[in-house]
């Protein structure tokens, strides 16, 4: 029975075979039919290009950094979608180990923050593993959370890079310009990036230092509004290799933080020493005996002598004046006695 039912069900539920698209029995009206109002087409993706520039930047630091450096490092990671993070490196490890860390993380650029004495911050910008690399002293750090500027930009958007004309005049600045372009520029069609350009990184050279600023580009009038962060890079040396090697350039205007603090202490000590010497000179002047000036005989020329009065000797004792007693005194004494008696009776 079950077999018969199956056969009957199969025969009853059998569907007619589908016709081929080019079959003669298909009506031609179906081909000319227009799509209804409910049908729609899926839009194409915004960026249809291929990600070719595989630049990846490793941003991390050594142990001993303060909160300001940590916030600056986090701000750079948010502004650079092609960056990667890593754990803090131990102080005892040598800087050549960073090349191996970059190779393990599949990164070919590196920004390494090195803290010393818990007050001095240095940054290395390196092209790993061949080089070159540059070491800077970081000054005047202001983070995004600290500034609270009115500017804003889309997270992951690609920035424009603006350089001072001085970067094209001297060879060491030209090398740094190429290093900045390869590190800070977001690769086109990066998976984490957005296909928009709404902010600009500016690198300005003033007072033999590189000043970094981040501005928003306003669409209406193309004016600039600062976003942050901001910091100043004081170049120390440029090396041929990655984190070492022969020195290509050394900044003659660079002054180490230790030397700067030492000069401040010496200037304060000189001021204190000068004040102490002035006090000692004043004390010596007070102790010195005054020089006696010889009398000038012409001083008394115009002085008129006073008339001398005859000396009178009083032989009789002068009369004593009568003592005038105060009449109010006995009354006061009586009042005080009456008050005492009244208190004792009470």
C-alpha cells in the first residue's frame, strides 16, 4: 500500500519540465517585459580599485612612558588606519630587536616612542629592515582629549600631507619628507580606510624644528580648523640603517635635555651667587671705619656768634608749688566700697 501511495503521489505531484530559454514555445512578450516598480538594482561599491600599496606602520613604545605619551600614541593609531599596535618593549632589549618585531607583525614602517628618565620622550621613525631611520626629541605634546578643538574628521579617512618649502631645499629635509610621506599617508583602497579626504597633516619647519598639526578641511569655503594632536619634533640624527648604522646627518643646533636643565641650574646658581656677593659687600661697607675729614677753616666765615647771656647763680631755694588734690578721687573710692559691700550682702 505504501509503495502504491508513493507511486501515486509521485505521479500526481510530477511537475512539467522547464523549457529552455531559447525554445520556440516561449512567448516573445516575456523578453520585452519591463521591470516593475518594486524591482531595484544594487549600487556599485564606492571604491572599485585594488589595494596595491601594502604599507603597514607599527606604532608602539618602551616601558616608562607617561599618560600624555600613551594618549598621543593612541591618537596616531586612530588617525592612521594602516597602523598596527604591539606590547611595550623592555628597556633592556636592544633597538635592533624592533626589526624582528616588525617582520613578525608584517610591517615595513615603524614609529617607536622611547622614554628616558620619565620626563624625556624620543621618537624613532624607521623604514624596516633596510633603513634609513631618524631619531627625534618630542616636545610640546598636546593630545586630542586635552585640546578639545572644534575640528573633526571621519575616522579612517585619507589625509593630505602639506610640507614646508624648506623640505625641498636641503637634502636631509628631503629625506625626512620622503619618510613622512611613506609613514603618514594612508594607502589608497586600504580595507580600513574611507574614500574621503577631509583633513590635512602639516609639517612646518620653524626654529630648526618640525611642527606637526592636523586640520579639518571645511567643504563650504575650504578653510582649516585644527583637530589635533600637535607636537614638535627636534631632529637629533639620521642613520643609514634601521635603528642604527652609519650617521648620515647630525643636527648641530640640537641641545640635549640634560644640557638644557644643567644650563638652567647654572644660571640660577649664578643669580644666587651674585645676590650673596652684593650682601657681603654691603656688610663690609658697614664695618669699615668712616674717614675723618679735616676741618675747613673757611666754614665758619659766615657764622654769626650768638649773644652770650650772663650766668646767674640762684642762692635762694625756689618755693614749692601747692599740690592740688582731685576732689573726685574720694568719691570714687566710696563708690567702690559700696559696690563691694553690696556684692558681699548679695
